[in-house]
């Protein structure tokens, strides 16, 4: 028997019947055929056949046959008959996903609608034959081969019997027996033990990432007890520096960063909480099984009634959230699946050493991980909430770090605020509706006032500034105001910072910015308003006169800079003032420019300016809303030349004073204007327009009450609809302006003030709790297999469960009440899991020895290397679990062994047999990592700041950060440990980059170490080295009681932890003498020359291999 999956497309039945009975085709089929031949086939021929037909089959796809579309190409089926939303063809032509077709010019909207309707209707294709898709045959029998089932990594570790060795005196620990047995079998012998100075330096760097002090070294050298080294280890493990060192190792694996990277590099301003959680976990020796469970399911554990350290557990799930994401991916489903893939791949390689991500598009090519198993695990993370939303730009989720009772109280307060918001919105909605209804009845007034304003604006453009010419002040009846002399407002006054006699106002910091002036005018009329200001960037403000908004972009020009030399006078307009006291107000919801003076004077316009028919119009007496008026003025200017505008007659009257010869039906009422004297036509036309608009408005109200109009958005008649849209278009002249509340009744304003005041009080009283990047549970759901990894081509649904190669085929799927994350964590930390303990033990071994027992620390699969000492790996894994998953105990076990305490002494014979030291015949010499180099330089210079925790990132959460410059380079000048430096994806700090810092976008359990010229140059003359070696040298010179030879010795003690030999002292003194001679001719103070001389010696020694490497 063979397993066969035969998929018949639903359409095949229709096509078969059509093929059998062509003479009796239904009327429906004839209509479908006509639609296809007229709309679809020509479209496909024109836009698709060049690349996807018999002559050219790009990406394996043909669209010239029905079968070609259904079977599809490399990306899977192009259509799913009846389901346009699941059809790749429709997504491609809409340009809504990753694939865009045609790639350059998008199809017309009509063509896209036609294709969509064709697919929705069953994708009828005349004379098409039934399509059968035969899946690859899968033989019956076991899912996995015997070789796959017996692969070493999938066997639960068992504690092996300790091997017998010939040299029974060498070993200090059972683990040594495994190493020695293999060495003896190869005819080798282990290297001699390291000397004590080497050993304490090795252990101190291994556990703290810092060099031992001279005092620590001497204490160890003077302790002759057998437990001396064990005490050193215990001291180092108890140091807070331990968690910083080993936490950083784990952060490599967790792909930790303080920014998103990729397309939208936004700040992860709260990621540091996860980093601090990791450091604390290592310092507390949190059992590894608990550490793992908290990172995968801490939020679930925190929700238990007896949960302790709730916030800590929630923060731990940042492990799943801090990966890099494509936040601007248009295809939301793809974005979600990409995030799930990143999480799943990270979990697989971190905890199991398996490359699960390789099974996203097909069954794993090398490891026994079927594609179904990938989507079983993916379902667990699909049922997990990582993101608030997937819109462009998407938002990751952050959780409050507060107790349940605090969160409950906070939610109640937010509900109260939301209720007030709803009340405020209800009041403003009703008030807005009343205001709109009232103002829509003033069409005549708005028409006239808007034309008058446009005419005045034309005058304004001709107005000439007099502000810079005091000689004209008297003739123009000018009133000059100092900006800082406002009667009311909140902007900052500066009378000293810009030079003598210059005072300006600028941004208060608290918004809105306001400055209001009282101006006495002797005679009512139109006056020119000027402002003198400086602006390096456009910062427009609103200008209001007597409460009316007259200009919403005053002082909006760029003058050059913020300083007095760039101040310029600008005419803001000519406006109506009343006789007596007037109030001139400048207001902005954003920052102010630097305003120096205001001037109000009679218009300074050209005397030859021609008057037009608008000039004779009398301003309407009705009170109008300033914002509406500005919008009407702009609307009339914009539509002045439009033939389809409802104001064709009005525009002609403005232009020529005459009525168009031919009038459409809607405009017949304007025929009467031909008999009206020209000077009265505009006023009469305004009245007629008001009547017309009132008539159409009433027609709209009535239409909405009919059955046909209940759900209607427009009037049936296009001409009448054009008029209605002027009244109701949200972007039209009656769009609600910002200043509308000034026209509310006093009673409404009082209500709003009271409710807004209460809302302000409640908002101010809201407690502020920190947040952490974290995940949570959401509606559990299984996933269908994504054929070729595409969500457009879905296969069968698979249950959420674990890898069948480990857990077996008869496991009980995860129920629909939970995501399965906690169950996954518990499965991973079960005593019998074959990989979890092995992988972590191997990581710790690698971080101690420079190479893992399995050298491919992140890959225990078929393509990974086999363990050099498989029995040792299993013995350590079992010990690890039996000792309660204690990482500190594992350190002790490893470091107290003879294997760890070997020297790096070279043996030519062993090197010939085992050049890569896979048999562990000596300790590997290792270069310090980037962080250890930086921290050690700060330590020996006496500058290292041991403050722990917190964030140095100065960028706000979710704000863009594309380089270290965005972060502020000063941040990196800190003397704190490197683990606390901001890690910006795609813009790493140069000190870290120079020495092979791990790529923070991907998991890295095995840092690469390079030796390249830029590293030497960095150690010679980088800013970091120059500054710290100068400070080092200065501290040495301050020890004035020491002779030169003693100072040299002090440098050696601080850098190498040992005294200088006589030869080294002599060489150093000779070097200093030579360097002084080289500086003799420089024009520098003697003190500076001496400092440079000693700095050069410090720099040379810090650049030496003895400092940069650990033996």
C-alpha cells in the first residue's frame, strides 16, 4: 500500500459537466464564458503571456491554461477557485504582498476587480479539462528511518561508566577520566598543569571577564591549602561581575539588542530589563530548567496564584520578543509568520541545537524534522501574542510590570477616563452638528466673505513691509510692539541672551504656546500686521484678531538661523480692526519661532493697484467661524477653474461680471441674474446659492429616510451630489476647523471645561508603571502547513505538538485552552529530553575552553559536528540535571578538573597527531572578547565603573535609531561595563565591532575570532585607547614617591598582574629614554611631553598579546 493524496479542485466538476454537455450549456455558463472571453483572456494575453505562457514559463508558472493556474509554479497554485483571498494571483496583481505582478505598472482598478470576481465566481475557463494534482507518493511504514531514530542526539543521555585509565594520579575529577582515556588511547599525554598566576588569571577572566588584581593574585599565591583554587572559584562565582560576564554569553545566544534593526530600526528602550533579568539569573544561580521555562512561558507562570517574582517572570519572555522584525512588511500574515519563524528557529537552536527554521518550506533536508512538525510547533507561537498589531509600522507588545491588583486599579482609572472621553466626545459631536447645521445655512455669507478675503489676500501680496524703515511709521500710523511685552501668555521672554536691547519670545516647553497683546486703534479699518522674527526652520503660528483666526501660518518662513542677525520683518496680512481696544493673539500647538517685534500700520500697498468688483462688496454682517472662512476662501481659489464645480456661475461672475450663456438644469435659477445690475449680481447670486444649497440639503435629509437612501453615501444625481458634498465632505469647506469650539455656547464650554478638568486630574493621578517587552497568551489555534513556506498555498492543518523524532507519533496534541508554550518548556526541561541538558553543558564547556565538545554549538543535527567526547558530554549532562540544573555547580565541576587546569604548553608530537586539540591534550590559548578587552583596559586604567543595571540608551521607546550618532556618542564614553552599552543593530559601537562582537540580529553561540590589521590600528591610536592610556599614565605620574623603575613595575602589575622582570624593566626604561628624545623638538610643555612618554609605554603594553590573550 502507498499513501496517496489526490486533490480535486472544486471547479473540476463544473468543467467536466461543461465538457460532456456543450450543447446544453446553461445560460449562466454562457454569461461566464462571455465574461471570460471579453474581460479575462484579453487581460491575461496583454499583461501575462509574455512571461507565463508556452513560449516563456518564468518561475514555472503558466497562465495560458486553466491547469497552469491551478497547479501553479515555484510559489504554488496561482488561484484557488472561489477564493480570491487565498489566491496568489489576486495578491500579486493587488501588490498587497511580497510578490507584485506586473512588477512595474500595477493593473487598473477595473482589471483587478474583474480578475477578483472571476476567481470568486469559480474561475470559469471554457473547455478546460478537470485538474488533478497528485501529491508525491509517501511509502507506508515508519515515519523515520532506523538511522534517524538511532542518531546520537536523539538518544536520552545516560550516565556512562567511568573509563579506566593507566595514569591514575593525573585526574582530579571524574570528567578527567573521559579526557585521559581518549588521550591514552591515542598514545598521548596531557600537558603539565598551569602555574598559579596563569590559573587565577584564566579563572578570573573566565568567570568575570576582568583581570585579577595584584592583591587577589598574591592572596592566591600565598594560600597553600588544597582548597585554595576552590575558594577562588567560589569568590568569583559570588561576585556580581560573574553575572555580567556569563549573562553576556547568554545574550549572544538570545540575540539581544536595544533596537529592532532591519527595515525600521526603532529603539527597544525597554529591552534592558531582559538583559538585567539574565544577569541577575546567573548571579542567583537560577536553575537552568527554571531559567528556560521563564523565558518561554514566564507570563503563564506569573499568572499562577502562588507565583513569586511575577514581574521577573514576565520580563523573562522578552527572549521571544527582542528578535529583529520587518516592521514595515505590507503583508501582515507574512510578517506574523516571519516573526514566528524567527522565534521558532531561535528556540530550536538555543535549547535543542536544531535548525528548525530549515523545515519552514519543506521537510528538513538533513534532520528528521517533517514540515508538519515545524507547523505543529509554529502553532504554539501563533497562539502567542508578540505584537500589538501588524500594521505598517508594526508595534511589538509590552506588558506592565505591576501586581494584578495594581493593574486592576489602573484599568478602573482608565475606564473612568474613557467614560469622560466618551462624554466629552458626545458633547463635542452634538455641538459640532449644531454648529455645522447653523453654518451650512450661511452659504451666502461665506461666499461673499471668502471672496472678500481672497481679494484682501491679493492686496496682502502687494503689501510692502515698513518695519525696517522707521521713517514711514508716522505716515502709516504705525504701532510698534515689543514681542516680550505681551499682556497674557506663557512663552519664554528673553531680554539678555540675544544682545543689548534685543528681546525675543520663544517656545515655553508647555503647549500650546500663547502670547496675546492689547492694541488700541483710533479708527476702525484694515491694518497691515507685520512680525519681526528669526527662524532656522519653519515654525508657523496662528494669528487671531479679536478671537477670529485670520492667518494659520504666520511667522512661517525660514529666515536663516535663530539668532538676531537673521531677524526679518514679514508682512503677515491686512486685517480688519475695530476702533478701540483690539486683542492680537499668537498661538501654536507646536514650538514658536524667535519673535522680536510686532507692527500694526495702515496698509502700505501700491497706489496703482486696480480695484475689482469684489472690492465694492459689503462684508456680511453675520458672524462667521474663522476656520470655515479660511477653508471657504481656499476652496474657492482651488475650484475657480473647474468646469464641473457647483460654482461655475459664481466663478464667471467673479471673472467677468456676467452669467454664462448656457446653464445646466441645476443652475437655471441663475438666469434671473442677467436682469440684475452688475454691481448687485454677486450679492444676489450669493442669495440664490444659499437657496440652492438649502434645497439640496433638504433633499438629502429626505432621501436618507427612504429605503434606498438608508445606507446611501451620495445622492443619485451627480449634479446634486456635487452640491451636497460641498456641505458634507470631510475635506471640504465645512471640514471641522480647530478653532470651532470658540463658537460653542457658554453653557457647553463650561461643561467641557469641567469634564476636561476632571479628566486632567484623573490622568495626572494615573500611576506610572514600567513596561517590558514580553509575550502573552492569545486565542489558541493550529496552523495549516504552508506549502513552500507561503501562506498563500496552504496544506492540511496540523495539531500543536512536539517533535515526533523525540516524543513519538502517538502524543496527545495540545488542547484548545492554551498556546502550549508552558508545555513546550516543560517538555524541553524533562529529565529524559535528549538535547536540552547536552546543549547547555556544551555551551558552558565552549565558553570555558574556547571550543565545545560539539564544536557546532548551535547545531546538534546531521550537519553539525559529532562530539569529540560523547561519553563525557552525556556524563556532564546527567550530572547537570542531577545537581538541580545548577550552572555554578557545573562551573565548579569543570574548573576543579585537571583538564581545565592544564597549561597551554605546546607539544610538537601531539600537535602532529591532533593539530586542532580535539583530544584536549592542552588548554587552548584564547584572545579576549571585545567586551573583556574594553572592560580590562578600563579596569587597569583605574576607571571602570561597577554600577549595575539600567539603560544608557537616550532614544525614546519606538523612536528611530539608525546609527550610533542617533544614540548620542557620549553614551559610549561611559566607563561602565560593556554589557550595559546600547547594542544598536546595524550600527554597533566601533570598539565592539573591531573585535568580532556577535551579530545581534541572529543567535550566536560561537563567536568568530579574527586577526586583522584594523585591530592593531585600534590598539595603537583609537580615541578609546588614547584617552584611557593617557589617564593611566597620568595616574602613574601622580605616584611621585616612586622611582622610574618602580613606576614601570607598577604598570606591569596593573596590566599583567605580575612584576616586571629585570630585563623588562631595563627595556622599558630604555624605551622611555628614546621616546623622550623623539619628543624633544616638539613645541609642548615639559609636563605634556612626559605624559605622552609614559602614555606610549602604557599603550604598547596594553596592545601586547600577554594582555589580550588568556593562557
